[in-house]
């Protein structure tokens, strides 16, 4: 019997994820010049996949091109957080509702594992908390069974995460906010769509308020 393996991410996808993470974590700070050649050397990836990655990041408003000046990391506007959160409340609330109705057996098992992980989580570094937060949101979005919704949630989550990184070292309530996911996940696992929706709405708004309080 011949064993087949799922293909790994393309070079362009690898470049996209790596550069996106640099931007989100402020390793490439807002307003910084995007050094295409430097990125190629750092990632050991060729010009074409690097340019494909940068084009995609431009479509996601993480980099921007100015004629005769070059490419730059998009600046962060704190006021954008409210508008992003307004959209996330709608998108993620709907994802939670659909996940409660549609999640497959394997997806429910993955969500249950996250409930256990959250229950065992005590103290994590801010970056680790954000990684856990992202896994939860992406898992719920995937369980909703709508790839267009999943893509929009992922895109706006990244835009919000970039702003959150400005406050991670000063936000003392992150652990509590991330822990709130347990209630959302439990409602989804119970098939309680209205409760899952309400709890997700409350979580997104509460997290925004916690970050805004630090940035104010």
C-alpha cells in the first residue's frame, strides 16, 4: 500500500506566515520599510514567493506601497480597534452559533481538548496566552463550517492582534479574558447556539475593553 502525505505549505504561504508574524508581534514595527531582499535572505525564500506573500499582506492592510518611496509596514491606529471589534462581534458571534449547530465529531473533540487545556492553564507569558487565544478562535471558526466566514475571522483577528501587542506587557486581565473561552466552548459543545453567541459577544467586547483600558 502506498502511503500519501498531505502537502506542506507552499513557499509563498511560509513566507506569508513568517512575515505576518513579524508584523503582528511588532518585530517589523509600524511604519518600517519592508526590505524585500533582507526578508528573502532571512527566510531563505526566493523573490517570487516573497513577493506573493507581500502582495497578500498588502491585501490584508498589513503593508502598503507608496509610489517612488517603497513598501512600508502599515501604521497602527488605535481608533481602528473599536471598528475591528464591532465587526468581530458579528463575525465571531455567528461562528460560535454555527459551530454549536454544525461541529463534527472530530471538531467537537478538538474543542473539548481546548476546554481541558484552558482548565489546566494557570500562568502563561502574554505571547503564549495570545497563541492559545488564537487557537481557540480559529478552532471555533473552523467548526462553523463556512470557509468564507473562517477567512474573514482570521483576517480581522490578525488586525486586532497587532494592536493588542502594544498592550500585552501591561494588561493584567488577559488570563481571565482568555479563560472566558471555556464558557463559550462549553455552550458550543452543549449545542446551545443562543448562549454560545451571547458569550462570544461578551468575550470580544470584554477583551477590547481590557486592551483599551491599558492603551488609554
